[in-house]
C-alpha cells in the first residue's frame, strides 16, 4: 500500500474543536461493477427523503457556522454535503458523473457529511488541512477554460506541496487531483464535526469501503481516523 498521511493544522482544531475525519486509501483493481454506485445513489436519495439520519440538520448547520468563522458565505459557497443534499431535495436524484464519484457522493448524502476524493497519484507530498496565506495556487475552470485562482487569506484549504487541492475546506476541488474511476491510487476523506456521532462516522466509512470492495473487487483498502487528538 502506498504511503499517504493527511495532516490537520492546529489552527483548524482551534477553529473547529472536535473536528475528526476518516482517511481511506485505495489501490484500485479497476471498476468491474459500476452499477454498485448507481444503486447506492438511488438508495441514498430514498433514505434522505424517507428515513434521514437524526443528526443531519444539526451537522449541516454546524458546517455552516464553521464556514462563517473563516469568512466563507455558506449561502453562496456551501459545504459539499449541503450542496449535494439541496440538489437531491430539489430534483429527487443526482445525475451520473463517474462510478467512484457517484459512490462517495451517495455516502455523503446518506450520512450527511462532506466527503472528498482525490487521485493520490497526482498529489505531491501529503495532504494538509491549513489556513491559507493567500499566495497558494488553485487550478480550476472558468467558463470551461483552465485558470489559476488563489484562496482568500485565512480560508481553510486542503493543499499539497504544489498548491490547493480543495478550496473552502470541502466546497470546490481542483482539476489537477480530480478523481475518477481510472485512477489507480485513490484517497477519500470523510469529515465530521461533533454534531455527527463518532459511531455514525465509522458507519459511513464502512459503507464506503463496502461499496468500493463490491465495485472494485481485489482492491487494497486502508482506513485511518484523524483530526482532534488523532493526528
């Protein structure tokens, strides 16, 4: 298994006491059963409408408050889970994107937590959750064309040695490390605040692992808890 250890800066723990996350590494054996992902999305959408997790509203509201603390406007740039669940509430479903992306989006919706996925082979050095100084480079698309942006000073970002991989904590991922089913080395990060019970965080990670194993039989998978008191 490849080595890949995320680091959470102490300033993040000060901003969001009790933040904890589960990091999952995958050496992919290739997608053999893509329908696993679509079934997971359908099940998650139904569960959200009919039998939602009891902590969902409190957890999403907690993310809104954390975003406000570092200057983000959650109404304009919401956490990834809020954006996904709003879309499901509006449309009743999510369109297919990519089997791996669809699967982790399904777990995000069902368990009401932000989940990021990266092509670990495209990362340089270990991922780090930090407050930006404003000079970092973030590769993205603007009206379909490649462009470089920089985060706001103090903004929470995931970054590696080359630059930003995800802005506003979990709002928007960059192009360079974007994950899809062709990746051979994958990294997933499931992020939670204390409003989500720790048992539920483990259930979400176990559900993601089970889906990955069903979709990509023979893949090697490792799981690690990180965050406040764990890094």
